[in-house]
């Protein structure tokens, strides 16, 4: 309910007297329950959750302090919302996101009774600053990812299939209490490790292969994200050298983090280390991203980002070097931006050797 | 490439001389590789895949027979596509789906050189009919789900946490070769089994609980979907009675399947069994949906559906009864609609007792 109050205040500040939340993760953020199709927040009184029959009983049981409206199969959701907007006398309605069809449908039904305006950034300005409740869940999700990663390091050996390594990682996370994976587990080995989104396939890991392992757990809807790179067997001197370079780039970036810093400057702190070593072209992605209810959220940490980091952001810092044919190396941790420094939520253990 | 040719022919039939594929799963369907951001199919010559640096090398290696264009970080994707549309002389460009921002961006850059029209149904008319290659992968994904379900029945017992059951299921599917789960595993026990989308949480399963287990594997990007309901311990007579009712409803629906049948009639075949027994209000969702690269695809099998089933569709048939406080029962199988009948792709084993 505190989140609803902050949303109301933000609306008021911008001259809106109502907010329509249509994105399912935003609805989860405000209501605490998954499964509703829309949330209407007027400037006073009860907020309304719109729920189809399939999820109605669950939302009624799990979302406290809301009016829960059943949407029948034959009803039109946007028509129902528009009817309430008119009845509540809302005149300036902000919304987070709507597809073209829904936007047209609600506009038609409102017949000019209220002005509609996209204001997705209002919700993001809340979601990007994690509160104490969220941080507790994110710490747990991060711990679960660490459990998975320790298991990966323990079991990884030449001759295993990539999916067998994933099996052990996910089994460890689940048995420690994970609600699921935060995204599709990546175990990309050999030449495939040079693909940042290499997934996890039926390939047998060979001695000397680089193996990029990028995993996340979820806990009560909050997600984690963490990468380590191992060598199955004895690392070569080139593998070691590149690994140390990526590790140094990550350290430099984490040291650059403080409230108010430009995200592009944090990216540059890591990227310049890799560029100076001659691998700038091989760091083919941004340095990091926010994490929370989704695995990719604002702020974005990249050369083009216009974001600034703020206390309460949880972001990944994940430099990488990818060489076609040779393989890739990435090290990724989740970091909480706090008043004076950056706190790693994922363990500080390293090691190229599995 | 055969799929590209069918797409071209469909465009030609409808008077288009180009198709822009923007949905990532549609791009995967046509190119065989994940990771591209757009696919432009002119009426002749090479098709173009647009790929950001992070996925460039992977797409180049995995997508055969395409021109692969690198999109640089500072480039605008839609501007680049528009430039090629103009250079290729495309005048009537169909597309699958675009959000409002992308639609506006490409329209602006085209400056009237080509007319843009949404034609997502062209792609769905292809994707809903599975070809032999797809069916082989879907059979494998279905087998993997069955392996998970057998494991669930073997391990389930009172005192386990829901997530521990999920751990065993997912471990079994992974070790048999699954590339991942098709969606978030559901292990919903006790009163939570009355929530069709109950997920899997930190709840201890009690003796006599109904446990709805809804799982899927993925294999080479194709997904499966299967549900069984078990009782942890000895089932009560009411649990047995409801179970037999849901099973009968499913059998009636599967018998009603043949090419050309209305999806709403298949829904009615199951729903009427449940309605006659007085539980119509407790069957709170549609009977089923298509499955393929996504876990929810057309056709839809529900009372409101306007779809007809065709040979080559793969659909779920999943009646359920949900009683608040008591629990829920759902039985779901994946079915291939073929020339003369309906073939179950998920095993025929049943059993309420775990």
C-alpha cells in the first residue's frame, strides 16, 4: 500500500488524477500478487484489480486491500475499466504501457471523458529504487544463485554435457528453496562460450574448454543474475591472462560506483581496461543492467546510457571478452548501490579452474 | 528456407512484395537461430537478418542462407531497415507485429516509399501447422515432460516442500536432455491446487493434499506442456470422484477432435460433462491452446474461440475443476491433430495416487 501512496503522489505532482497499470510485472509490484490483468489507481479510495476467472480466487486471497473485480470471459476488459474511470470522475489518466489495440479500445469507450497519457517512467522511478522488503528477497535470490554456482564449480569436468551441468546447478538452487530460474540457464562451452547468449545445448564439454555459466534464481518473484567462467581442466596462459583482464575491468567498474555517477562512466571504467589491452571490439555488450522482479530492468549501464546510478539500485556488472573460435570470458556480479559504496550481493569467490 | 518460400507465396497472394518479421520467436521460426532483432524478406533474393553485436557471431554461425547485417550500438534499427526497404524497391510491406514506437520510426524513415500493413496472421497460419521437423522436436519435448512426470509420481510424499518436488522433476528432465523448462513449473498443493496458476512455493505438502503438477520441457526451442494431479497419500472418495469426472471430460474432448472441427465444439465436449455434474462454474479456464516454439499459441480451444482445428495442430486438452478451500484437479495432455484422429504426444499413464 505504501507503493500505491507513492504512485498517487507522483501522479498528483504531474497533474494526473488516476493511473492505469497494465503491465503484469508492474501490477505484481503494486498488488503483491500475480495474475491480475489491470490495476486502476484513482486519486483516493480503493484501487481496483481486474482479474479473469482463471486467477480470480488466487488474487482475492493474495492481494490485500484492493477491490477485486472479476472479468467474465465475454466481457471486454478495456470497456470495464473505462466504465469505472467515468464513474470515478477521473479526468487525466496516466498509464504505464498499452498496446495499440488496448489503447484504441479504451479511448473509444472513454469518449473523451478522460485524457490518456503514457507515463511508464513514473513506475520505473519507483521500481528502480529497491525498498527494504525487496532487498531482503533479492539477497536471498542472490544467495541461491551463489549456491548454484558453487555446485557448478564442484561438478564441472570434461565429458559432461552442457545440460548435465545445468541439471546440477538448478537442482542445487531448487533444493535450497528457489522458486525457479530467473532466466534460461546458460552453460556455453568451447567455441560456444564466445556467444554471450549461448544457452545450454547437447554438447559434450572438452578438456581445456572455457565454460561460461550465467545463472539466476528467483525467490518470491525477485530474481538474481550471476556469471562465472571456468575452464574444464587446466587453463592455458592465454585463458588466464584474459580472465585476469576481465576481472580487473570488473573491479575498476565496481570501484567507480557511487550514487549520482553516470552509468556511462561506470561502463567506461571497465571498457577502458579492455580497450587498452586491445580487446575493445571483443566486449560486444553493455556493462550491466538493473535487476529486480525482472532480470533486465532500468538502469542500463552502457556507453549510450543516459541513466545515473542512485542509492537503492541493484545492477549487474558484467564485462566480457569474446573471441570467435577461441571462446569467451565473462564475470558478472549483482551490486547494490548504497549511500557510500557498492555492495556485492553475489559472493566474492573467483577461480578459473573448475 | 522452405518456410521463407511459403511466407513469400502468402505475401504474393495478398498483394505484398515484402515482409518484415519483428517478433523474436517468428524470427527464430524462419531463421532457425535465436538472437536477431529483425528479418526482412523481399519477394526475391536474399533475406536479411538484423543483429546487434552481442548476438552477431552466433547468428552468423547458426542461420544459414541469410544475409546477416550487424546493427551497431549507435545505429537506429528501424532506420536501417527502412533504408533497405527503399533500396530493394519494396512498395507494399507486411509485418507481423510492431510496437507503437517502432511503427512510427519506420514510417517516418520510409517517407511514403512503402505502405506498411500488419499481417501477423500470415505467420500464425504457418506456425500453427507443424511440419515433420517440428513434430520430431515436439515429440522429444513431450517425452521429456513425461520423464519429469514419472519422477514426480515416484518421489511425491507428504512432508516434501513444493519446490523439492520441482527440483526432482526438473533434474530428471534436464538429465534426459532437456534444454530447459517450457515455463515456470507448477507444483500447487492443498488449497493452493485450486489456483490454476499456483506456481511452486515454500509450502510443505500434507497427507491427503491434492497436488497439481503442470510441467514442460524444451528441446531445441520447442516446448511441451503436461499436467497430472496426484494425492499425497490416500485419496478420499470425493477426490476420486472429481478425478474420474475430469478424466472423462478429457476423453470426450479428445474423441471430438478431427480436422475441421470447431475448437468451441471440442471445448463443449469436455465442458458439458463437467457442467452436467454441477461443476460448470468451477472449470474456470478454456480447454486448451496450441503449443510449439511458445507454450501458448493459436489455436485457442475455449467457448469463445472462432478457430477450427486442422491437421498438423498440436494443442493441449486440459479440463479442470477448482474448489476453493478443497483444491483443484487438472489433467492435461498434448495432442497432435492428424488426418483422421488425435494422437497424444504425452504418455497415457494416469493415477491419482502418488
